C-alpha cells in the first residue's frame, strides 16, 4: 500500500497532467470552477491571487538552493550591455564600417569597458577556486541576475571552475533570457523585482558591483540602504572600477550636505583588481587567504 504522501503527490500530478493534456489537445483553457485551484491558470493569474504568486516566487528559489547546498553567495551586479573584448571589437569594427557617429560612439564606449567582462570572470574564478577547498556548508557561490554582460561573465567564471552558480533572472518586455553558464537547476525566472532583490540578499555574504546602469544602481542602493538602516547584516560592498564609481557617486557631497553620516562612506570599498576585491571580502570576515584552511 502506498504511503498517504505518495498518493497525495500522485493525485496532484494527475491534476496537472490532465490540464496539460487539455492544452496539448488544442482545447482552449477557460475558467473552470471544478478544476483544482492550483491547476487553474485563470484563477492563479487573477489580481486577487497576487499574494500567492509572490509567495511562490519566495519559496521556489529558496527550496531549490537549499536542496543543492547553496547557503552563502557572493552577488555580482553590473551592466547587461558590457561584452567580452573580442565581441566588443567586432561590434566596433562593424560600427566604424557603417559610419554612423552615434553607433560608433556607443561601440567605442563598450570597447573601453570590455575589460570589466574579463575581470568579472576572473573574480568569479577566484571565488570558485577558494570555495572548492571549503566544507560545503562554508562554501560561497557566485550569484548574478542571470542575464548577459557582467552577469554572464561572473557565471562563466564559476562555470570555468566547474562550480555551481546561481542566476536570478527577471521577465522584461524585451524578453531577457538566462545566460548559458548558469547552473541549470539554479537558474530562476522572476516576475516581481521585489522578490528577486530579496533573494539576492537572503544568502549574500558580499556584493560586488561592476559598472552598470539604472538596474545596477537600484540593486546597489537597495543593499547599501538595508545595511545602513541595519535591516540587514553588514556585508562587504565592493565597487569594482574606482574611476567609474567615483565619477558617478559623489559620497563626499552627501556628507557635506549632511544627508549621510561620515561613517556611511565606509560602507563601500573601491577596487580595480579581482584579487583585491576577494581579499577585501576575506578580510571582512577574517578568513584565511589559503583555501585549504577555509573555516
């Protein structure tokens, strides 16, 4: 006799299979009062069930990461537009051949910033190599937004070392897709930005922000605010690319105008080298710099 739990799971699976079969047969899905609630798309997508959908976006990535032993992450943010040097060079050559001034200027900027791709990739390799020698419960895993650009570079670096890595992607009007280097079982898609950002912080032991635009700034300031207001535990917040960040963020001005405290400036660390970024994280937690002595 099957355990009650198995019978229950089978019945739930049968309900979903029945729904899928209806779709496969070309039968239009319409509201059905008798259909099990979880298997009724029209019901699940109602405005009134938004709270349920938010809860599901909370639970699914949390349970999946826990089941794979991902307890601690190093979150890497940065522009989705930055490309690896070879690709940036090709785009610049194509732009120059086309002759359009605006396209050339954009391509030159991307070429100028392409080195950040390689540096994000190398940083992720360093994290993965170090964590490989730690007990599983002390390992740190690279986590990104799962998209292209700097996110791809960081996932790729961890992938280079054969390490699990996480991608928290988001549905966007232009249908951003996950990059090819995210561990398949750890690649998640979100509808709600708020839930995505919550998952970035839930396991984060460090944040490394490479040059980026509005999305990067949104995520960066969310973390800084949570730490400043003591709504989250202090974590190392690394700004990679000191020239970029110092030109963009005039924190001294905020101090002068009294809108932040002088000590708030110390919430961030400017770096220009992948190894230096990692060493800052190790120093923050007083961890040894020799991987075999991790923990």
